[in-house]
C-alpha cells in the first residue's frame, strides 16, 4: 500500500513539475498592432514598409493567392464596394511570384482603387508572423493601428466595414 501511495505522489509531482503554461495563443501578440514588414508592391516592385503606411487611417491586410477562387471572389467584392472603401487602406499580400501578382492586379483592374496595394511577401516573412493556414485571411486594423478583427476565409466587405466601425 505504501508503494502505491509513494508511486502516486511521485507521478502527481512529476505532472506538476513538468507542466507547461499554454502559450498556443501568444502568437496573436505579434500582430495586435501592425507588425513591421517589407514587401514589394505592384506595379513597379518598389519596397513598401510599415513606415510607408498613412497614419490615422484604418488598414486591412488581406493575404491571398492569385489562383484562389475565394480570393478572386473577395477581390471582385472589393471592387464592387470601391466607394465605401475609399477611406480605408488595403494591403493585399501574397507569397506567389511577382509576375502572378502583377497579372492578378492587371486582370482585376485594381489600379482603379488607389487605396489598394498588392504586394509580394518575399520569403513569406509577413505570412509567418500571422501563422496563416488558409486564403484569404484578413486582418482589420483601426485608425490607431490596433487589430480590430481577424477573419479566415471569404467574409465579404460588409464584415470588414463593420469591424472598422
């Protein structure tokens, strides 16, 4: 009986001693405010960083893939809400090749929305901060640069506009 009691105490002690704090959600802290980034923007491949962002304007960062049907649908919806989105900067980021991103930009006529920038995330550095698992993934920041809402999948422009209110 003593052996069982000692064994039980040792087992319980080892669980307590080796228990680890759950840090699975700590990655969110990396983007509660807009993280530092460097991307190449279309149509001229210039470097664009956090420092290039306008201040006091909401920002939407949308990760996409040019061949993703949901991303294509979301882009069409952005174009349909062009007027409502005028006061919001939108940075669409992809790890695809620069040529694919530029072709996407031209095919959807995104030059008609000067507040939308398409960019290549070279070496997937920005995407790794957000720990992306699916496209599109959208992160909405308020005019103070604080994360207002994060979305996974095709969510529609009304949800984005509501998150900024």
